[in-house]
C-alpha cells in the first residue's frame, strides 16, 4: 500500500492527462451532437436527462475537457487544478446517476474511474506544484 501511495504522488505524465481530457472532450462532443439524441438511445442516461438536458451535460464535459487540454499544454497548473476538481465532480455525479438508473451497466464504473483520475490529478498538482509533469 505504501508503494501505491508513493506512485500516486509522483509527477503526472502529461500524455495521460491529455488523454483523460481528450476522452472528456469527445464524450462532450458526442452528447451535444445535434444530429442524434444520445440520451434517447440508452436507459443509462435516464437519470441524467431527468436533471438536465444532454446539451448541458455534454457542454460541461466539453468545456472541462477543452480548457483542461489548454491548461495542460500551457502548464497553467492552478487552472488545471480547478478544472480537475470540476471534472472529478462531473464524472462522480454521472457515475452515481448511471448506477441509479442501471447498476448492471459498466458505464458507472468507467465514469467513477474517470472521476477518480481527475481527483488524483488535482491532488497531484497540489503536491508537486511546479513539477507537476514528468515529461
């Protein structure tokens, strides 16, 4: 367990941060796409749609993803830390709403892992400050 904790506080790999935010950006684009109604295609989205329309969920993910990519590329760590907190909250809420709608779907697990990654990224930036990226 001690080794795991040490690994988690090492500076992050920028590539992994960019891939995480690329996923969030693509999810946001997919959900906000006006050509199809994503939420109507699967019951896993029912509880999300009950709270907000899909363009709100997709727009939030799109903004977090795009601005996080910008912040990572420009080494704007304070901004990235704030965005990471928003990303963690967004994906945690999505995970919880997925599980309440269809606990047998794996979507909630994916959303929870993404939320955890965003949360760990915010902690990592706080711990490593100006050395947040290892390459």
